[in-house]
C-alpha cells in the first residue's frame, strides 16, 4: 500500500469520525442532514466516472434513482455513526465539551483533502470499452478498423 492509499484511508476515517464525534458531543440531530450532504458529496466527487456513465448512457430518471439510492445509503451510515457516538456518550455518562461545528469541519476537511490526495481517473476498462466501441463503429462505417 503506497502513501497515497494510506492517506486516503486516513481521510476516509476522518470522514466517518465527524458524525461519531458529533454524537459524542451531544450535537443536535439537525447536523445529521449536514453530514449526509458531506457523505453524498464524497461519493459524487470521488467517483466521477459513475456519474458520467449514468448521465451519458442513462436517462434522467436513472440518474435520479442512483443519486437517491446513494443518498439513502449515506444517510444510514451517518445515522449509524451518530447513534454510536450518542451511545458511547450515554455509556460514559457525559458528552465531549467541544463545539458542534468541529466534527462538521473534520468531515468537510477530509473531503477536500481526499480530493487533493486522490485524483480519480477513468479506469482502464472504460478506455478499453471506448476503443472497442470506436473500432466497431469504424468497421460498420468503413468495413475495416482504422
């Protein structure tokens, strides 16, 4: 595992630590929506090839359904992390005395830093498929590949 992969893993852990810490601080449940937005943005920003494929080959309904399913899954993850933080706070009998904005900043900073560390690229499979489609189109048009 190279350094960039290790940094990416650390930043992903920071992303999940945000709602966990928010639960530990006793932050209001309204912050769950903010974390859902950050988590969903993480998926959108870190995996652009998925969105490109759906938007070019699919319908707007398919794009909306995919975004809805991603948001639902991220909502479940955020609620789970937030609830775990609340559970630990209840077991400790006290909450952490830090401002509620710090966990939000932690997750948001992880998103920004992860995008700087990890530049998503198109996969080799996508390039191979593009070449295969181009060759097929050339054969259909000219009778021979270029």
